[in-house]
C-alpha cells in the first residue's frame, strides 16, 4: 500500500538552479544544434563537482563563475553517466557556498527524429510545397536532450530562451516574443520574455512555417486580455476555429473556477504533423497532433467531441499541472485524472446537449475489463526511474484515475470538490504537491476522510461488485466482493473491502442516497416490488449484480428520465461482464436486452 515518493536516481539538492538563460542555434545541414546555457545556481555545500541531467549532448565548455566577486573556474573534465542520463562537471578549485554562481555551458546536440526532446518534422502543403519544422516534446524526461538541466518536476526555475532560425519562419515558445533581430546570413534571432517559475518538462519551442488565427479571452493577465492563437500548417488555419473558440471559453471558465487569472500573457495551440502524444500541456504553448486540434465546420460530431475533451483537458493543466505541478512522476496519474475530470465538467457546461458523461461511461468500459484481471495494477504506483513511466502508466492509471476522481466528486458534491481544488491550487501555486497533499486539502474543506477513502481505490488493485440478495419485499442484503472476469476469487481476495458510495435511487425516491458502504455486507430497507438502482449515473467504479426480477423492473423503467443513457449503458455492460465471470446467467442479458428495442441513443 506504500507508494515511494523519492527514488534513488534523483539529483542531490545541495546545488539547485534558479534561472536558465538558453540559446538554441539549429544547424539543419547535419541535424544538429549549438546550445549555450547559462544557469544561475545556488550552492549549499562546498563542492568540486556539479552533477546535472544531460542526454546525447556533447559538452564543449563549462565555466562556473561567481558574478558578485568576479571569481570563475573552468571545468577540467566532464564525465557521462549514460544509465542515469547525467553529466558531472569536475572543477580544479572548490566552489564555495553562495547564491551568486552562474554555470555557463556550451554544447552540441542532435535535432533527432524520435519525436522526443528537440526533434524535426516535415509536412507537405496543399500546393505540394515541402516545409521543414522543429519542435520539442520534453515530458517526461526529455528536456535533458535539449539542454543540461535539473530535469525533475520538483526542481523548478525560470527560463529565458533565444532561438536562431531562418528569416520568415515562425518561432514560438512559452512566452511572448521580447525582441527579434535580423542577422546578416539570412537568419533571425528571436528572444522571448522570461517565464514564471516552472518545471523543465513544460518548456517548449517550435520553429517552422505556420498560418494562424487568433482571438482574445477575458481571463485576464495583469489586467490585459489573454491572446489565444491556433497555429496550423500552411493553408489549414481556418480548421482551427473550433478549437480557438473552445480555448477562449475554457480560459475564461477556468479563471473563474480557480479564482486565478490565466497566469501567462498568451496561449498558443500548435498543430504538429508528427507528434507522439495526443497533446502536450506546455505552459502557454500547447502542442497537438494535427488530428486532435484541427477540424473543418462539417467534420464529424464524434471528432468534435474528442477535440473538445482534449483541448479543454490541456487548458485545465495550465493551472492544475503547470501552476501547481506534481512532486514526482508517481503523482502523474492524479494530475492527468483530475484534468480529465475537470475537462468533462467544462465540456458538459459548454455543450449540455452532448450528454458527455454518457460518453465517459462508454469509454471506461475497456478499463473495467482490464482492471478485472489479476494482471492489472493499482492506479497509484511508485516510480523509481522515469523510464518506467511508459510501462506503468496506461489506461488503468489514467482512466481509472479519472473514474475514481469522478466517484469522489459524486460523494463530496461537485461544488465542494471544486472549492477544495481551488484551495489546493491557491496553497501550492508556483510550487509542487503530491497526491496526499490534495487529499488532505479536500478533507479539510469537506470535513470527511478523503485520504482513507481514496487510498483504497488508488492503491488497491481491481474493483468490487455488489451482489444483491432480496430478503423480503422491503429488505435487501448487499455484499461486496472483488470482481474478476475469471470468476475464481481466492480466499485472500475475499477479504478485500472498498469504501463504496452506493448512489442508491428507487422508484419512490429519485434523489440518489449518499450511503457509504465500508463493510463486507450491509442490509438496506428498499421496496423490492418496484425498481431500484445502485450507482446512479454510473459515477462509481464498480459493478452491480441484481436479481432477474429487479432487472426486469429496471428495463420497464427505461423510458423514465432517471434511467438515462449512462445508467442504461451501465446496466447492460454490467450484466454482460457478470455473465462472462459466471456470476449471472445468460437469461439476465436477454431479460434486459428486450427493453432496448426503442433505444435512440447511438452510444
């Protein structure tokens, strides 16, 4: 049940960065780049060496200078640790304790084709013209491919970036352009405003040929409207209008939700032809797969739903993830899960006719399948090495994480949850926090044991099924077991218990109850001659096995407002899964299926 927070591969904290001054000069002929990195560092203990992250960088020079007293010393050796992706700079004299050190490093790196770090891409426009571009993808641990740094989410700093690129090309980064000068060789030098304090993986830049469209949001920055833009490959900017409209509304919505104005002067969203993730929440410069950002006005409705969920998710990260950042990668599931949940809240508010929560219930069915196997894993998993992230964080981590957060929201109430999240962001803004920090903040706000509730759901593999037995016409027995698709529950697994918000609604009382089941069994007073349903709205991450008679009563009630699409999806998928596991007979599926003859919902 214990999740380690600090692995052995993190850098020592006796030397920390305060500010990076970074200059990048790409050399397109041989797909390399020249880098100049000046880092303001704080040395807390005397040392002869400085260790920081770097990968596939060829260090040319390294000089440490104390700018207050004019003292400087050049590194005499550079040692590379390939496994830990670090370099150690050794100096002939001791570097004394001071906050006035600057580490100047020049180096050569690769503009790779691996879709990570600083990489190159290409696209062909509608006229057949080929366009080259370069961009970055630093999450989780790829900033070290572009510049030597302390590449951990909890080691935040500010950044000043300068890019050298061919004249006429668009240069973008997290902040607005501060200055632009033309060089004699047909190149330009573009410098950007200093960023706020942030993690290395959120730094980003893009160089290439783009068209753009823009609008302004009232989610103000220092009293000014926030400029929002969509950048697209040449000739495709108009296909960004849908996402641009979403961005403007989302910035305004989250500014109100968190009671914090958008923290930067602008928000750019860029369609990148070659991009590994669906999107990346770089602060002020969100990058997307082209497919996840651009769509024409006649595009399919299903894709518009997907784009809306993605765009709003990434914008929510500008606060929940960027302004407040995870302490370590073990907490990545939390920030992704919450961003997903917050995105659905906003999309549902903007487009109530979409019934977006029914789409969510449909999406989590695959996760419910995967998590019913013994080969599954808990949501919250300790990460000792960031290289493990791609192996550990999957659908179970992200979508189950979002599902249990939704369940928490249903239990606490959305208004109380959002007040707690607002308090959390205000408390940890410009800093880092972990999972326990959020649970404690929510507990303080809502006066309930959030840590105790959530630890069972995030640190325990699998999920429960409620087995309903009708004792008489007014009493039912509810028993919880772990649900396994194989049906072969072992003796030690029988002992597992989850705290389950039952969400019980009956034909007589259509307001879902807030009963919490934290025991193996419990009896409830329910009129069994009429329909009743647990997990109303499918807000809980569990399945329910009803007697056949009750399924028939539920089927008869399908035409009522209470048993909406989400509930119908939940009932049908629960029965199908229960049959597969041997808990329910096939006849139960047939009992329910006959009531779908007049189903109108495409889900």
